[in-house]
C-alpha cells in the first residue's frame, strides 16, 4: 500500500502500524507516531490499521535544552 511517511512517499506491505514501523526499520525504537495528524500511543500501534493514502509521522526524541 502507498502511504506518506514523514512527508515522503512510501510503499509498505504491512497493514498495521506496529508492523509498518518494523518494516521501516524502527523496530523497538523509542519514537512518537501520528497517523493523519492524530497521535497514536505505543500501546495502540498493534490495533491501528493503515489505509491507502494515510500520512504517518515518526518523531524520535532529542536531548537538549
């Protein structure tokens, strides 16, 4: 399926958010996710399904002040 990941087109075989993150190389990384501008908590990722044309944002935490 074709979706947008962090503003770039991507084609994924996964239909659930948790599997998509593994496919994209994030695995068990500590990240924040938003699907179609809505925050998705880590605990909800296994139940979150993806659809053609969805927009996924992945943000990694940064240290600093």
